[in-house]
C-alpha cells in the first residue's frame, strides 16, 4: 500500500454526525473505509507509515479508499502532515453549531465519568480557552489552514442540519465530490447514530464490570442480555447549558461563525442563538 491509494479524508468535526457519513459510505461496495478513527496525522504520526497502512485491508484497495478522523480538523500539525503525505486527497468537513457541539462533547464525557458536573469550568470561555471544548469549535480558522494548503475546490463543507433535514441531498453532495455515481440513501444510515438520551450503565459500574466485556460480548442483543442490562441502566441527567452560558459561548464564537459564512457561502444565522446583551 502507498499514500497514493488514499482518495479522501473526513476531517471532522466531532459530534457533527460524521459517523453517519462514514456509515453511509461504507454501505457502498465501491467505497472502503476502516471502522476506527485512526488519528494518524494528528496523534499517531510517530507510529510511522507501516502502522498507518496496516489499518487498511489491502485486498479492498481497488475501491475508493478513505478514512475519518475528527481530530484532523483542529490538531495543529494534522493539515501540514496530510498535505505533505496526501496532497492528492479530497477533504470533507461536516460542521455543527459550535455551541451545540461543545455542549454535546461535554455531555459525552460527563456520561463517561470523565468530567464533573461543574459545566462552566469546562465551557465558559471567560475562564480560559481549551482545545478540547472551545478552540476546536473555531471552524473557520481550522478550515482556512486546509484551504491555504489544498485549495478550496478540494474541500467539501457540509453542515449537521443537512443530515436531519435533507439527508439525500447531503449524501448526493458527498458522492458528487468523490466522483461516485448517484445511489439511494442506505436505510442503515437513517437511524440516529448516537443518542445522549439512551439508557446507560453508570460510569462507576462500567469500570467495575469492565472485565466481563469479552465474556458477554457474544450475548449482546439477546433477550436475556437486554433484560439484565435493563436492570442496571438509567437515563443520564446532564448539567444544563444555561441561557447565560449559552450567551457567552455565542459571543465567543460569533466572529468565527461570520468568517465561516464567508468561506462556505452559506448563511449560518440560525447558529447565533438568542443573545441577551443586558446580562
């Protein structure tokens, strides 16, 4: 395998239904994508080319080949490395309101037990910026780096709303960008990929039962397994994104959203949300 065998990369953003895009593409027999996010050009570059190539099935390289790693959008060195090794690739970015994306990311980590209930300590921009929650949502500057390196025509910019409002058109744009012929939307991808309202085992109990995962994995989906799981799951109660915190986030992201409107040529006024200038 060689770098020239890779045709496209989905570069993000996290919590923006990029897994939906991947699932849709993976149902097409003309496309091959490995399942996991490889994060090679952002976090695993020191592993070397051999490691990266080993993540792909060499027998399927006669297809259009791609991968998805959401960290490529915002990790500082990813764009330069991608351009150095894969200057020929086509890029896809699917973006979500940065306020909603930040909150969704926080909820995911809260559900996992990785963060506490003091939501402002993670999401309040007046307390300082951080890459994981806030800076990663400044999409315009991240995309501009890719445009400067690859050119605007190599980058397809999509938005989260398209998945729920018009998924057929969303995938038609993707397929056209990749040079694929029209194809009906797969029923697999119509399902919601991830849902923070799903019943979950508590983070503490998951840690205590981690040793059992290999044992019970073959039983997943059976009536007995689901009956037992129902006894220990519950719906997570997430700390709320208050109007005051949302306003601060709206102010923080406003310049970036305006710049993204210029880059994408699309109005994103629905992202701004209600601003309470009196508070």
